[in-house]
């Protein structure tokens, strides 16, 4: 059973028919979102917080709270679920004939343009104090800065790059191929979830999500797991089995084809797009992240005027940007607070 129906604490913004970057149309499109705090009269205290791969807003609420950087007592925080995550328009909830494998390919820019409509049409917000996101949320964060440079005051991409690198592309190809190898997947037109393929995907992902040091030091034992196998089955297979296979593949396509250079006016140049960002940027890669290593993040950051890179000194790999380690969370929290204090 998937988890989507169990999540009800959100609102829906109806977008109508949306023409996508590819030229295809996403019909009856909708964004699922949740807000925290109150928008002030000047409408200048808004923070946008897009979700990451396979996550919903529930998974990322840990950053929001009293006395935290994302304090709903000070800011109006909009968590927006990315397209294809199971709550916003997705293969699993779109009516025929565009359901399942007929769901159109969606880019990071498509997500951001839809989010822009939510922010401006629903709330009348003209300036965002901050856009912050982890992983694929970081990709959306960079894209916001490039697509709307005069609207975004600050960006905080956590454990992510603006464009997917060739090595990252290959990783995504690996776990999606594992899922598709299950005959039950049936080219995306299945009656039951391809469980074997999703389990295989989880095992491929497990080798990349955390660092070599995390496994060598058996840190999974500190998080309530009794063995390596228990960790892989419970955490990786188990969590992905809650998702819909076509949703996972659709989000993976978005991730795999992330390219900030495709921002209008940038002529396909990643460097030009990054150079167009005017927002104050606090970029926080994970030291041992295998998806988005610091070297890739630092290459991009050099083109963003005045950007600061703070590498999270962690052995938690990509998960350094998540909630597993109190030390990692504190590091990111300080970075966000420092950024929000910048005028």
C-alpha cells in the first residue's frame, strides 16, 4: 500500500492545463502545498521550500519550528510538493489517458514555473526572502534563482547541484534500470506495483545514499537497525515500497535531465544561468556525498556572484542534508540562520 492517501494535511492549487518545456501539456495540473506561519502585510517574509526526490512535505518538516531558522513565528513558509511525488500531479493520480507511463516528462524548470504561479497568483507574493531545498529541492532552488533573479533574495541549496552531472546521470540510470527490469513493471502499465524491481532499486540506492565510512563504521546500528541487512530491507526497500513505481521513475527523469542552462535567455549555458543569479547564496554540499560531491558544487558556485560554499563535515554521505545526524542538522541550521541575517 502506498503512503499518499495517508497524508491529508495539505492544500491543492489548481493550475489548469500547463504547457511544459517539452511542448507537451500536463492537463488539469495541480500542486500540493502546506503553509506554516503567517504572511505579513508587506508580504516580504515568505520562504519557499520545495521537496526532494520521492519525499513529501511531511518528510521535510523537521527543518521548520520555533527558534529554528525556518521559524513560523517569523516567516511564512510554503512547502511545495514537486510534480510526480504522489501528492502534486503525478502518474499515480492523473486521470486517463495521461496516467501511469503516459504522464509527460517534467523538468525542474516546469516545476519552478508552476510554483511561481502558486506564489504569485495564490498569495500575491512578489519577493521571496529565501528559497531552500535539499537534493532535488536544491536543484529547484538554483533554478528559482536563475529564472526569477529579481524575485529571490536568498537561496540555500543543500546537497545538490544546479545541473545533473554525467556521473550522477549514470547513477540514476542504474537504479531506474533495476526497477524496469522487473517484468511486472510492464512498460509502466502495471496492475500491481513491481515489487521486485522496487526492492532492487532500493538496494542500488543504498550503496549511494550513505558514504563508505558510514558503512565501515556500521553507523546504521546507532539508528535502531540490528544489522546491515535489516537496515537495507527496512530503510531502503521498505521506504521505496511505499511509493508508486511510475512516480519514482517520473521524478528520476526530472532529476536526470536537470539543466539550469535551459533557463530562457541562457542559450543552454550552465555558467551563464548561474551567473544570472542575484540572490545571496549559501550553498551546503555534503563532504562525502556521492551524488553531488563538493567538487561539482564548488565548480558551479564560482559562477554565482558572491556565493558562499560551506561543506558539511559529515560521513553521512548524501544524507548529511537530512535529519539523521544532530551535528549535520546543526551545521545546516547555522548556515540558514547566517544567510537569513544577511541584508
